[in-house]
C-alpha cells in the first residue's frame, strides 16, 4: 500500500431546472362571489458553476496495483450564479397577472447572497492506466459532500456524484538500473 499527495483543478456545474406544479399563491377577488385560489406552475432555472481546487491524498491499497482511493477538500469559487423564476397561471382561467399575461418571469437575476467559497469533502475511486511512464489515463467515480451552503439564505446545498475519465501527470522516478 502507498499514499501520494494530489492536486486537482476542475469545473463543477450544478445548473438545473426545478418545477413546482399547482402551487397555491393565495385567494384572488372575483367580479362576483367569494375569492378563489390562484394556482400557478413555477419553474426555477439556475446556472450555477464553480472553479474547484482540490488538494488531497491518493491511497493505493495494493502494491503494484493502479486502483486508488481519493480523499480531498474541495475549495470552489462561483463562476456562474444566475437564476430565472417563471410562473404560468393555471387557475382561475378568467384572470391574468398584473402585466396582462398568464405566463411571466418573476425574477431573472444573480442568486442572492451567494457564498464566495464552497467547501466540500471529495471522495472517489479511480484506476490508473499508464500511457507513458508519467502520463496516466484515469477512469474514476467520485462523490462531493458539501460542507457549506450555496447561499446565506435557506438550506440550499449542492452535492454531486460523478464519473469520468481524466489525464494525470505523475512524477514517477526513473527505474533503477
């Protein structure tokens, strides 16, 4: 078994769209009769990505084997941080929003109070395939466990499970003659 120090630079993308259907906004007045509930469908679409630097340790559990376990601390800095919140009126069918539409954008702006630093525990497993003495092709799977929240508001965190293939440069000494 062996331990090695490692460093990784990467881009992590946590963008996505989230839908909430048949959301009750509240009662609205009718021309006659009692108020009725306004029901809308909402879509939250965010563009959230980070530049990540991960110092870590590679543990090779078996001698002369390329299988390794990775552990590191991910330090991530936000690159993109925008979102759009859209609403579509479902009911009542005889109403419109204040702007005269039944489909409108409520917000289209930067994510509020975004944390300038994301910390995460990065864990993974990989297998090194030597291409040259120092250049390695490494298929791997990894999990990112967040230690901080995305914003100062609420409990929004961003975790990930990923698979990929990377190129690594290893400082392997010349074999002794």
